C-alpha cells in the first residue's frame, strides 16, 4: 500500500492546519485539558480518514483481452442497455460503479488498447446516483479501442462531494489493462459502455476492486 500522488498536497496542508488548530487551543486559548485532549483525538481521526482516502494498493494485474476489468473500487449500481449519445450514438450495455468516500479512488483502464477519444466536460455536482449525473455533472469521457477493434467507453463522473477529476491520458496514448488512467477525489462513480453482446459477470450490489474484478467478457 502506498500514498497516491494526488493526496500529497492535501495531506501536507491538512497537517499544518490541524497542528495549528491544536496549538491554538493548547497555548493561545484558555481551554480545559479535556477539551484539548478531545480535540487532539478528533484531529487525528480526521487526518487518518483523509489519509486512507488517498491509499493506492499494489497488486498483480491478470490481463486478458477478453475480460473487462472494473475501473474502480466500489459497488455496482447500474446494469442496463441504454443509449450512449456522446460517442457511439447508439445502444450500448452500461455498467455503473459507485465509489463511496471510503473506497480507493484510483481509476484503472478496464482494457488494453489505444485511446481513440478523450474529452472533459465541466458541469454540475448532482449526487452520483442521480439519473442525470451521467450527462449533466462534471465528467470525462474516454474511449479505448482494443487490438481486435472493439471500443469500450468509460466515463468519470463527479458527485456532490467529488469536485476534482484527474485523468492522465490523451487521444493516441496506449493504455494497459489495469493501468492507472485517473483519480476522482472524495466519492463519485464510473460508467462503462460495452458492446451489446458483452457478457456481464457482475450483479447489482456486487462490490468491485479496480483492476481486479472482471465485470464483463467481450465477444469476438
């Protein structure tokens, strides 16, 4: 387990602020010892909560060109056939994974291939499970084409708390299955759009692990 680069500044400045608050109560204000001790416990717990949010686990990725790996840790909240109107402009099979604040928020490529499309959209901050969050919230859309010519779209979607979407790829880049392509701070969701003949391997409510859980199988 390591600390993700997106958390370094936040953790550094949080530490300075928390230490400053504690010393303010301890030395500048005439507060009882029990108040100072309680404040210290609260600040330590808050710091540990922020620290765990930016954890980045290390593990072996079992690559398979037929498999679609979960792009994030979280819970499967949508499995349905739907219209994808930004890139495919047609029917696709959608799988959505909701990330709570306690999940690892590293986003990983579900397949290997070439980035054919990458676009950022500014937008609203509706709760991630809102039906319109996929089309109205801040988001990025990324399409990767496999060596077999199959295109898979995945979309990072900001939620009510998540207002910092990071992505590390651009059109023309090669990505590896399970490789890190982005990060969403403080809870959100990722939508994946697959060919209609894909075989879904998860159910609503299933917990996923980014880069490890097989959520679907692509057909030739």
